[in-house]
């Protein structure tokens, strides 16, 4: 088992030295926990963006007018435009 590990390390170092000479970057495979962390970071970024949008004063003002319109202006339309 130790010999296999030593051979793998030698192979990795040889590949790394070849990559350095040719200017190629070696990208390591991500573990499952790293992938989960990245997904969590993306979700948190999305949540932060939505929260920032919803708490913006322009959005709050717009939604207030939409709510007032929905509550009152339909009644005013019915009263003012009798058929």
C-alpha cells in the first residue's frame, strides 16, 4: 500500500512539474464538502440579493402603491362608473 501511495505522489509531482514548465494550471477535483460549500455560498448570495431588493425604498414604495390600488381603486371605479 505504501508503494502505491509513493508511486501516486511521484506521478503527481511529475505531472505538476510538467504543467509548470508548459504553463498549464492543474485544477484539483473538488470534494463533496467543497461542492456543498460552493452551493451554500451561491444560495446565500441569491438570498442576500433578494433581501437587498425587497428592502430597497423604491420597491417598498411601489408595492405600497400597488396594495393601495388593489384595496381602494376598484371600489372607486365601481362607484364612479355606474352603468
